[in-house]
């Protein structure tokens, strides 16, 4: 702001004061820093010749400053010249002084050399004397340290590692601090940690050897532990059976017969074997030297690194556990594979249990429980996978026994095994499936080998052999003399025996599962129901559907299933005798044999009906009618007589069938025959039919009616069987008597004589006869009777068509 004020004043000055203004500008230029734009602008503000004048003033100012500088330099030049002259004079004196000082120093040095040498000798002698004294003192101080260190080395050489650790502790705490300033002491101090590490490595190497040893011996340890557990369990079971003889005998009652109690012999042998091998029982401590793990644990504890050792031990054992739990790919093929797998696992946990009880804190109960839970999950997964590949029920049963021994062994060491017994229930279902597959093959073999004929018995001995295998009772048959025949075939007692064998096989798996008799009874009944309702039923259904099974075989199958159904109550009694669970118990399941064999009978009956119809169709395919014949042959067709003879002989075989079955089969056959004959007349490929053909067809139908009236199967009331041919009979009567007026007049009336004749059926047959009449009577139109008959046929055809059309419109 001060600068702007000054510039404004310059504008107000007159031309007379311009010189003063320039002087002021020069003063500002000299006093202010750049930029100078504002000051210079005030000089050139619209003044004519301002630049020239400013430059002239500027040159004058510069010349004034130059003159002032020159005056100042002239004023100081003389003093400078005088100073140089004085320095030149002093230089000569300085050189002389230097020479004198150098000479004096030389002479002083020469005079003091001898004194210095003597003085240095005295100092050296005194230092040597002091050093000797010091060395003696220090050596006396260091000797105990060296002796202890030598002792430490000796202890290391003889592998007395714990004593070596104590010696190191004395060195560090008592001896080394006294001589810590010496280099050899530092070397010792540096070596002590190395020695400790060496001891740790050696003890760790011993531990690794120990771990390798228990890994190799785990299967032997486990096998020994499982054998001891099994022997103890066998011993307890033998004692229990001796205390409960009646129960043991009831377990094997079969149709009132009690077999020899083999368990008594077994228990005696077991007790004798226990006495013989009692002194040979080995423990885990006998098979494995545990001293390395104790020593290593003690060393690491002394070194204050016990936690590291515990972590390492647990980590390595976890790795070994994973290896032990990893099964071989072919383990499921043999029982030895499972036995080795279980032995290794048992050996592993027996060692861990031993370590738990003889060491303090190396492993804890929480650690072993965690490890067991991890192992148990893996074991269950492995068993589920590998057991699913087992198709042999004997192998599955062996696996079950191994699992029971495995669980009992580990349970004796305090490990929870409830999940293993739950797994056994899953394996039990698989065992039942393998049993069902095996028994399905047995049933198929029995059915294939059966001759499907009644069992002949020549004497009472053979009869007793049969009824000892199958509970058959028939008072009427007992009154008959020998030889005689039992109604069922050989497969019935064989099937009954195999069902009981299945119950025994299923019972084997239920043993030793720590389940009550009620649960075992329920399991046996459920598995037996599966055998009856699924396996045996499927085999029967497949047997019935086989092409080579004829009507005779089907009849025998129906008889067999009837007797098997009656034997189901004996199977229930058989299970009751095994489990001692009364059938009146509320929760006791019932056997479903009734429905199984009833379904099989129904299927066999249906197959009988089907095969009868197929056989009828085969005979009908042999029919060879001349549909244009003028006169009938006067007797029934040969194919039909053969068919009737076949039906007579077949229905004679049905005498052993239930009455309703035989009646239904006979009615079904007659109805199918009637339908087939009707279809033959109405076949669309049959274009023409003569009256002679109709008369021949009528003869065949008459034979069918005679067969129906002869009562081929007893039990029909009145003409019930003849009604199967009523449709054919009314249709043929209509054409034979040509009673169209009555038919048309009474059509739709309940009392009509031709009530069962359908207009469309009559129309179809009449049109075929109409076409034949036209073809055979080309010249008959000139005869009045023929013309009238032809007109009548055409009239009837029209009326029938109107009826058919009316029926279709009504529909």
C-alpha cells in the first residue's frame, strides 16, 4: 500500500520535479527486491521522451557509483602492500628457528634411548611375574570346571544321560559362572545346549524306535487282548449255562426232541484250556519294552520341554492311528483281513491305555476319549463300506463275531462301544439280506429238483422219516395201508427244513448282542417273515411263471402251498421254543405265511386258468372248417373231440384241488371255449359261410354242451356250466330254425327266446350267409322259393341294421 501511495504522488508532481522523481525511483530500485515492474511503469507513464531521459539519468548514477568504488580501492591498497613486506622479513627467521629445534630434539632422543630400554625391561619383567601369579590362580579356579566337563563327556559316552543332565546343571549353576570370562568357558557354555540337544535327539531316537516297535507289535498285542477277552467271555458263558441248564435245553427243542447238550462238553473243554494256558497269558508290557518312553519323558521333563514331548508323542500316535485305521482294499474278502484290522486297532488302544495308567500326563483320559471317538467313526465307516461287499452270510457272521469280541475287549479297557452294537444292527439287516439271497438259491434248487408228484411211502419207517421232517397230520391217510402217497411233493418237507435252518442262521447273529429274549424273538420273526413274504413268495411266483411248469405241476404247487400254510403255526411254536417268549405276548409279531401261500395259490390258480385257455387256443388253431360246405359231416370235428378229451383228463387231475378252484377252472375253460368259437364265427377274415357250415358248427357246440352237462368237475348246480355256451346256442338256434320273425318281434323283451343274441352279431353272420347265397345261387333267382328266401334275408338284414343303428345312436 505504501508503494501505491508513492506512485500516486509521482503523478501529481510537475515537470520541474522530474529529476527528483528519478532519484527517488533509483532509490527504490536499490532498496527493493525484484520484481521492478511497478516502479519502472511509473517512469514511463505517458511521458514524452521519458525513456531517453531515464536512461541518461541511469547512466549518470552508474558513473557515480563507479567513482566511489575506485576511491575505496585506492584508500586500502597501501596497507596490503605493507603486510606482504612484513611477511617476507619473518620467513628467514622462521627457517633458523626450525633448524635449531630439530637439532635439540635429536640430541635429546639419543640421550634417552638407554633409559627407555632399561625401563621397558623392568616393566616386562613385572608383567610376566604378575601374569604367572594370575595364571596359577586362574588354573586353580578352572581345574574343577575341566574335571566336571570331562566327567560330563564320560557320562555321555556311557549313555548315562540323566546323570549328564545333572552334571550340566552343576556346571551351569556352580562352576562356569566363576570362569565365564575365559574363551574355553564360552566354548563350554556354547557346547552345553548342543549336548542337551544331542541327548534330546538320542532319547527321541529311542522314542521313535519304541513307536516303531509298538506299531509292529500292535496286531500281536491286540490279538492277545482279544483272545483273553474271548476266553473270559467263554468262561462266563459256560458258567451261566451250567447255572441255567433248563434254559439251554429249551433253546434247541425241535418237535418235542431235545438234542444232546453239547455246551456242557464245550464248557468243560473251555475250563481245561483256561487252566492250561493261564500261565502263558501275555500282556502289553510283556510284548513291548516301554522303558524308552519313560526315559524320554523323564529327560524332556528335566529339560523343561515336557509339553513338546507330549505334543510330539500324541502327534505321532495320531499318525499311527490313521495308518492303523486305514484298511486294506481286499479286507472284505477273508475273515483274516478283518481279524488283522481289529487286532491292530485293539493293540493300539491297549498301548494307549497302558501309557495312560503308568505315566503322569503324557496322555489323558480326554485325549484317549477323543482319539477313540475319531477312531470309532472311522471304524464304523470302514465296516459299513467293506461289509456291503460281503455276499457270503458265513463271512458276515464271522465279521459279527469279530466285532463283538472287538467291542467286548475295548469295553473292558473302559472305551464306550455302544455305537458298535448299533452298527451290528445295520450289519444284521445286511446279514439277513445275504441269508435271503442264499436261501433264494436253495429254494430255487429245491423247486428245480422236485418231481411235483405226491410222496410215495412204502412202509411205516419211510412214513416216520417224512413226518419227522414235516409236521403232517391226516387221520384218514393214517388209516390207509401201505404203500400209500402223501398229498404234497418232496419240496414241502425240504422247504420246511430250510425255513428252520434259516431261523437257526438268523439266531446265530442275534447271539452275543446283549439283547433281551423279547428283542431276539422279534428279530427272528421279522427275518422269517421276510423269508416267507419276499424270498419264498418270489421263488414261488417265478416258479409258477416258468414255461415248463404244466397244469399238473401247478395243481401240485397249489397242494404244496396249502400244506406249507398249515405248517406256519409249527414254525411259530419253533421260534417260541427257542426264545421262550409266549405267542400271547402283546408285542409278539406273527408270521405272514398265510398271506404268502395264499397269494402263491392265487397266482397258481390264475396260471392254471391261463394255461388252460392257451391249450384251448392251441386246439382251436387246429380247426379246419370248410365254411362253404353244402352239407355237414354228420359228426363233430376231430379237433374239438380231442379238446374235450384233453379237458376231461385235465379235470380228473383237479380232484385234489379245493372244490372252488376246480369249478372256477372248469367254468373259465368253458367260457373261453365259447368265446373262442364265437370269435371264429365272427372273424373279419371269414367272408362267407354256408348253412352246411353252420350246421357242422352246431354239431361241435352240441358236443361242448354235452361235455358241460356231464359234470366234469363235481359241485355245479343244475345247468350252470352249460350257461357258458348259452350265447352260441341261441345264435345257432336262430339260424338253424330261421326264426327271424320271433327274434325281431321279441327283441328287447326279458322273456325273449333269443335274449342273448346281439343284433350286430346276428347281422355279421347273416351278411356272410347272404354273400354265400348270392354266389352259390346265381341261377336260383329264376326259382320262386329262392327269390323269396333272398328277399327275406335282405329284409332281415335291413331290420337288423336299423336295430344296430338305433343302438349306436342311443349309446
